[in-house]
C-alpha cells in the first residue's frame, strides 16, 4: 500500500509534464518575438520591392542567411487588391518564394521552371479576381500567372544565388529592376 | 492524500499520532503537490525546449553531425517544426525546393569551435546549386579580412571526381579556406544549403543520401 502514493505522484507528474509540454510547443510560435516577419516589417513599406544589402558580419536581417545569395523581398498586403511582381530573371538559379507572416512557404517559383526570363505574376487572395482588378487589357489577364495567397499579408522573397563574382553586378542590376506594386492603378 | 493510506483504522501507528496530525499532514500533501507540479514544469518545459531546438526522430533527418528539419517552411508542418522555425527567425524554402543541413559538431561529435581547425571533405551533390557557410552560434557571419563566409558549388575548388576539401581555420590555408576569424573562442555552426536537389521522393522532398554529406574532421586545436 505504501508504494501506491509515490506511484500516484509519479503518474500525476508525468501527466502534468505532458500537458505543459504540449502547451509550451503550441504557444511558442506566438511567443517568439523575433520571427522572420518581425525582422522584415521594419525594413520598409508594404507592396514595395526592398533590396537586402550584400551580407556582411553585423548587417544580417535574419540569422543564417546565405552570404552568397542576394535577397530582395516584397512584403505584400492584399487588403486593397492583388499585388503584381515584375522583373527579369537572368539565371535559372533564382528562387521566388512566397510566405505567410508565420513563415509558411506556400508557393515557390524556381527560375528553372519559368518559361521565359520575364517574371510577371500576381498575388491574390482566393476571392479576388484578377480580371476585375483592372488589368490594362483583357488579354493580359489570361497571360498573368496568379498565385493564391492563403493570408492577406505575406512576403515574397527573391533569392539570387551568386555564381561567381563576375556575375555579381548583373545579378544585382536584375534584382534592383524587379518591381512590386498594387495591380490596381 | 498521503494519510488516506497511512492513517486508516488498521494502521498500527495511528494511535500514536499527535492531535495536530491532520493539519500537519495536509500541509505535507500540499508541499508534495507543489513539488510534483515543479518537477512536471521542469520536465514539460525542458523536453519541449529540447525537441524544438535539437529536433527528434519525428522532425529531423540526422546523418553524422548533420541535422535537417524535413518540414521546415511547410504550411502543413508539425507543431515542433513550426515552433523551431518561429524561434529561429529564418524563412527557409520547403524541402521540396531546397534542403538545409546544419552541423554544430565535428564527425566525432565534438562541438565545433574557432579554437580548432577542421578539414571538411565532401563529394559531389546531385543538385542545381549548393553552398556551405560558417556562422557563429547566433547565426551571424564571422568577420575576416578576406570577406570569405562560404563556398558554393561554383566557387569551391574541386577535384576531377567532384570531391572537394574545405579548411575551416582561423589562419590562411591552401585550397578552399573558410576563415573562422580571430579573437576569443566562438562556437561555430555550419550550414549546407542545397537548392533544387535532382533526386526526389514520392512526396517531392529532395533526397540527399547520408554518405554524400561532408565529413568534418578535427585537425588541431590551440
């Protein structure tokens, strides 16, 4: 009989520990104040292409960024309508990746999968129709590549891996020429 | 709770209990419950912390010193991976487009440190592009005069069979030298990022065979 008391306490302890474990894991994403979204928001306004300067010790925006990749991002806000991403992709190493504020990478366009070197796509919510949003001509709307975002806000990041210092200038020029803007004029 | 089992009518020592016994034992029960809760708190938090930081068989692929979170960035990721991602502050690509492997120890399992020198030996990776970079334990690049923070598949000097050797050292080394900086001892973290692996499994996850990941051999220490 004496043994049952410690056993009861041990069981109680394990059940409690399990509940605390689950609560901690589920609560953590909301409690992490410096997630990637929180680091990107202060860098500039929404619906604008923002260049992340070449990485050097001390100027990193996020931990463990690739020093041999140039990054540009557009923090999109679809509240006023879809957002358009335009530019040219000079290398099939480029990756255009779309994230929710929680860091869910809901879509990625690898440069290698693109039919042409021209990047032209629209980010829209599931209930936003691109044709209604006022594209220049109706035939334009058919050619637009539309990415449905699960969240009203998010971020599109272009990763441009550097394939040697000689091509660095060309990569940076192409990144600077990309445009992110509301589709509706 | 305790006296339910010890102070029953048949308990031989029941008659010797002082008059204040009930209050005394309920205080004891309370203290025991507090202790149980404290132990549960420590166990629950530390196990959660460990599984979020280090990963587990549920979330990570391990190969020697290398670890890779399989569902990182995936919208359908498990809660451990989501917590890991939020804490890390990174925005990784999902494992269907890129694979990330990190190592904070050498192949023998000893912590990577700027006080030691390492030889990293790798073989060709079946992918469009890869890059091996070194960081301090906070994920920041390490200051060095040659401004060299990584080697990628286009830059690393490779032998005809595709293998390569990278020296991780604070002082200049021949072939591929990845500097670990000067100054006080730092813990080091290596990250191997592999873009567009060409072998994929049925769910589209890029496959990197374990034996293709670089070996990290400690050469000398200060």
